[in-house]
């Protein structure tokens, strides 16, 4: 696989950003067409990487807002 050109990278990142913005306000079903464009313009490796990155960023945001709770520790009865 050759390295994508600047234009190809910009198309990939742009379609990823549009898809992510859609997901921020709508369901995956409503964003299905944008997902197709995202997969069309980005290589499968990049899609996998970006999907994992989004999951991590959402997890990180949740932890920052709600704090960390260790589900393995017994709940305090104080």
C-alpha cells in the first residue's frame, strides 16, 4: 500500500470529522451514509485506528466528568 497523497488524507480526515460530528448528535443509523463515505475515503487500517481513538476519547471524557469508579471494590456503607 502506498502512502496517501495530501488530498487523500484531507478527504479521509474530512469524512471522518463529518461522521464523528453526526454521531455526536444523532444515532449510528442516521449517520450510515456518512459512515460509508468515511470508509470510502479512509483505508481500513485508518478506520480501525480512528474508531478506536473515538472510543478512547469518549471513555476519557466520561472518566473526566464522572470520575473513576472501581467496580471491583465493595461499596462503602458509610
